């Protein structure tokens, strides 16, 4: 049972890092630091967008952008951290 919770924690942690990487890469592209014509950069951006956009789009439907600032990654990170804490407090309080 402990291994299932460790696996869930690892998956959520990896997804959190993918969201952070996606936000940083999108800023670098917006400031023309990264060139999307580069095949490697494009493949990384495409992969992170495909992994994060379904969840971020659901949040964007309910929370509008503040000018040109998109806070949906921050909201998603907070939701995932809350979900991870709830999973460990309710289902595995004595394991850790």
C-alpha cells in the first residue's frame, strides 16, 4: 500500500515540475530567448503543452487572465499540492 502512495506522490511531483518547466519555457519564448524554429526546442515545448494544456484549459474556463498574465499554472500547482496532501492525510496517515 505504501508503494502506491509513493507512486502517486512521484507522479504528482513530476507533473508539478512539467508545469513549472512549461511556464518557464513559455516565458523564454515570449521574450525571444528561445527560438521555436529549433527542432529540439519545438519538441520540448510541444510535449509540455500537450501534457499541461488539458488541465490548464479547464482552469482557464473559470478563471480569467489578469491582463496578459495567466495564473492558471499557479492555480493548478496549488490544486495538485492540496490533492497530494489530502491523499496522504486521509488514506495513509500512519504510513509516513
